[in-house]
């Protein structure tokens, strides 16, 4: 159990209050900054994993389809979207988001 003890000094002035408030706010800002730096590096690792997964998926995809085949145009658009995504997600010091619709990645 936590015991609350009375303070050992006299009155609590406005200056003491604002110093205490500043210390609390500074601690919160430091905690948020540390959390965001961890998220930044985590996002970089996720991008690297996603790019590796997309490269593996693109390598395993059959290159036989042509634009003249029934699903060739859709396959060509999907391949172009994957290559655009891979180019936009190249490892950089600053995380970037992929742009453009990539609707074919969710289908089998």
C-alpha cells in the first residue's frame, strides 16, 4: 500500500507549483519522444520486411502471362504496381509511404 506523507517544508508557493508542473511536462515529453523514436525504427524494419516479402512474391510469380492472355493485362498492371511500390519503399533515412492504389496485392 502507498502511504501519503505530508510535505516537510512550509507552504507550497506558485513558483513551486510551476516548477513541479514543468518537471512533469518535461518527463511526459521525454517519454513521448522516446516512444516515437522506437516507432520510427520499428516502421523502418516493417518496410524492409514488406519489401523483402514483395520481392519474394514477385520472384515466385509466373512470368508466362502476356498482355494478350485473358488475365495478362491485369497481371501486367499488378506487376507494374508492385515494381512502383518497391521503388517507392527503397530504404531511406526518412520513412515514406507508398503512393497510388495497389488493389491487386490483396487478391489471390
